[in-house]
C-alpha cells in the first residue's frame, strides 16, 4: 500500500518518518512530503494514489494555519484524511519531547472528526459545499 503524509516543514517530515516507523507495516511505500509551509501539493498525483487504494493524509501542525492548510488541501484532493499529533503542536515537538507512549498520532481531533466525515460524504456524493 502506498502512503503519502503531507507536513508543513522538512523537519516535520523527518520527525514523522521516525515516529511512523512503529505504525507502518512492512509492506508498501511511505512518502513524507513537506509543503514548506505553503500548502502547495501535487493534487493530480495524490488523487492517483487514492484511486489506487493508497492513503493520503494532511498531517499539518495543530494550529490555525495547519487546519487552514488541511481544509484547502481537502478541497483539492477529495478523500484525504487528517492526522494530528496527540501531544504538542507538530511532529518535531513530539519527537523531541516524548512524554506519552504508544500511538503518537490520531486521525484528526474529536471535535473535527464529524466535519471531516461530512466533507468526505459530500465529496463522494458530488455535492460541493454551499449547494443544498
């Protein structure tokens, strides 16, 4: 299985790769792609990954800028997931300050899960936002 995890900075890409080592299986390819804070992504290629059964996640920082980037990318790449560290603001902070144990990430945060599910359903139904 192919996996692409989008992060904001190169240091977060390297940190997430280290943290993710325990989470990923032995098969498949994982790519850690930094947007360098701009949020620009290769949308066409990411859609191909999703269509072929792969996994694409917006693993941006847990702050306003990270959420804005995640929603912007979700509009460009329907079917993308949201991953956030379950402690700290970003992946490097988790790596440098390993206070918790076990799972180092969560799929979105509980408050946003419903919105991400809604977005996925609306996209699957071909109903863009703002249409009744």
